[in-house]
């Protein structure tokens, strides 16, 4: 039972990390278009830190929770791409 809860927790963590990642990506693009150079330099590091933190927490739980976290990221990716492709 605890293994299943850990996997669900990591799936939710992946979804949350994906939402934060793509929000930071949007922030980065707006900074580039608005010529905010300092923000444009910091934003990629913020995105990397979000993914590193989420996947780092998941990897401490094992392989299946790490895969669940990755699946959560891919779910958000599919939703974001579908939204912006039209």
C-alpha cells in the first residue's frame, strides 16, 4: 500500500513540477521578447532547478516513483503542447 501511495505522490510531484517548468519557460520567452536580459539569463537555471528538485526527490524513493514523476511531467507536456498548437 505504501508503494502505491509513493508512486501516486511522485506522479503528482511530476505534474506540479511540469506546471512550474512550463510556467518558467513562458516567463523565459517573455523575458527574451521583452529584452529583459537578466531575467533571460536566470530563467533557464530556474527551470533546471525545478526539474532537478522534483526528479531528485523522486529518485530517492526508487525506480518506479522516478518513472511516475517522469510520466507526470510528460502529461503536463502533452497538455501544454496541445493548448499552444491549437
